[in-house]
């Protein structure tokens, strides 16, 4: 498939990987977290969403082993089996480390697992489901409080030397956790996948983005629309305790969206992309129209004044 209009690209971290600044997130593609509930219709919808993203121009696709309990990776792999040429222009990220309750025994608790054995096993399972030989970027999903950086480094080195992973990164790591792991690795971590959006300003204000920017690490943003809170049709709940603040933020986003002739979704994504740290938002809709609409964020040129108007509305109070 040929992209209808090229999206802008950027290098991820300190690597030779160049991909679209907008990432297509595959968490919702099969539409359920119950593997037994996945029907041929679910699979067809998932494949149509991915093909739409490819047609629009996205080249970076984000997965995790837990999404759909493995079904999102599996259906994506089926698509690549049907159309193997699609892999040529794709950067594929996936994640490991979250273990649900009942895995592997009924009495096992929900936990995070960065043991060498689990990282290696999870990688091999993702490769099989995705129907690929090599994962471009492999992320540790949520910080394991028992992580041993040297043990992780050993697993990373073996996976890289075996050609199973090109590069590595993390997700939801604090600055200290990031530095603690990086110190044990021979190659630089490419990215830290964090939650940042107008309703979560912490990474902007607590030094997280500055830290990543200084190190040359790419921040990728999960849930950049706050789980749909800044979607085009979203409205403030009547009983929301901070209803006035939420409404003023939506009004500010809508005003700038109208001024730039784009949607609320697009202006929110563009606001994130304007930050000098080089935030790369992950677009998670499986609705083809919304996938196309999100891509229009790429054409927005935002001034410092516009960025600050949205920031002040998100902050809810004046600057000191």
C-alpha cells in the first residue's frame, strides 16, 4: 500500500532507526482482552485498522505481549503472513515484563518480571506471534522493583547477538530507574514510553523530558489523548469535581484546533510533538477515520504562544 501523504520522520534515540513521529499503537486492535472472545470479525477489524495506518503513512507500530493476551501480536503476525512485503517499511516495537495473576500457576500474583528467563522467553513468544525474525525495539513494560541491571544486560546481549532484537528501551521508568539500568548496558536505551498529555503534565514539569532530551533518548507517549478525554467527541462529565477546569481546557484545545483547521485530537497530538524533547505520540484508535484524523497533527505548525495557551489551560492556574 502507498501512503496517501508522507508523515514526518525522526531518528529514535541514538540509532539508525528512522520512523514516523506518530506511532500506531496496537493495544486495542482486536477489541477485547479475552482471547476466547476473538472472532473472525475482530480479526478483520484489526487488520483493517493496521492497513489504514499503513495507507496513511505510519511506519512505527507499537505492541506488547499482554495486549489482547497475545492476540494483538498474533493477528498482526497473520497480516504479515498474508502480505509479507509490509514488513519492509515497518518498525516494530513490543514490550515484556508484566505477568497477570494466575501465570503460570493459579496462585501466582499479578507482578512484574525482568528475570533473564522471562525476558528471553517472552521475546521468543512475541517473535512467533508477530511472525518476524527480529524485533526492532524491545521494551521493558513496567519497572520491576526486583530488577537486576546486570541480569537484564545479560539477556539483552544474548537477544541482540542472536539477531532477535535490534535495540532496547523501557516504559514507565523514572529517571533514576532509567539511569540505573543504562549504566549496566553496552548499548544506549532508545526510548522511554511514558504517559504525558494535557491532563498529565508531570513529565514536562518534573524533569523527565529534560532528562531524556539531554541523553538523546526518545520519549514515546502512551495514551496521549488521556484515554479519549481529549477525543473529538469527548465532553466533561456533569458531576466531575473539576468540571470548570476540564471544560476550559477543552475550550482552549477547540479554539486552537479551529484556528489551525484541524480537530481537537490533532491539536492535542501536535501540542505534544512541539516539545523540544521530540515526543512521539502513540495513536491507539482502531477506527479508520480517527486514524486518518490523528495523522493531520503532523501538518500543524505551532507557535510558542499557542503551546503556552494550551499549557496554561491544562495547568489551571497562572504562571508564577
